[in-house]
C-alpha cells in the first residue's frame, strides 16, 4: 500500500470503545474497512469529515514524509520511541464538545498523556515535510467543516450518550498507532507499538 500522509494516533484497543467509534463514524481505522454505521438520522452528515481519520486521539497530526525519509525509517523510529516511552494513565474519558465537535476527552491528571504526545511530536518531527500553503489552507478550512451548530449540540450529545459503551473512570494509553492515509483519503492502522519504557 502506498500512503500519502502518516499520523501517530491513540487508537483504542478496548473492543467496546473502538467498536463504538467504528460504528459511529462508519470506518474502522484498525482494520482499514468500512463498517455499517449506526442507524441515526443525520449521522452521516455530521461524521463526513472525521470519518476518513477513523476513531482516534491525535498524538502527532498527519504529515507527509520529508525528502529522503522512508516508511521503514519511520517505523523504526516509532518502535524506538515506544521502547523508551512509558505508558500513561489519566482519569476516564468524558463526552464533550471541543471546538463545536463532539469529542471524548480525558479527565484528571493529563501529564502522562501530554508526555507521550510531546515525545511523538518531538522525536518524529525530523520525518515531517514542511506543510505547503495548500495544506495549511486546507487545515484552516477543515477546522470549520463538520462543526455542530450551537442549537444542535445538546441533541447530538444525548444521541451519542445512548450509543456509547460504559466509560471507565481510568484511561490508559499503552500503545501508539502509526497510521497512513490511503489513496482514497482514509486512514488505516499500519502498525501498533506497545509503550514499554
């Protein structure tokens, strides 16, 4: 498979949570396949933008490889990073609106999650090609699409709650997921690395 961009995600391992995300979005980033979406009127419209990324938490946003860098180099560096980075724990996840989007956000002490995310950004940045003006413009415009109108947020929060599995009061980030953007624009898992540092 040829990939146009790469990202480092927290792609949940928990089957119930990952299954919810795949059903809610209609795309399973773990398997790189479409799923039957939940039967909720309007869901397809509000998930059109995030669908291609799959259900995840971003540790290092999508990037193109810098000149002279290869996927094998990136895999080796990600494996090395995971071997030096300890797992992180926070309070549980909670359903919120983040910038007008529905999101599951961690609670409690976030220092461990921030430590892992910072390591991903810092250690893998030599693999990131500088963003072009076209990419920057796309990112700026994408931040406005898929946003829920203020009047609709409460209803969508309630709908999401009815589909969410029970959320634990403790969340552990025990691995990082190297994901790639396929030619069709959707992201899929390339390799998962257990944090063992």
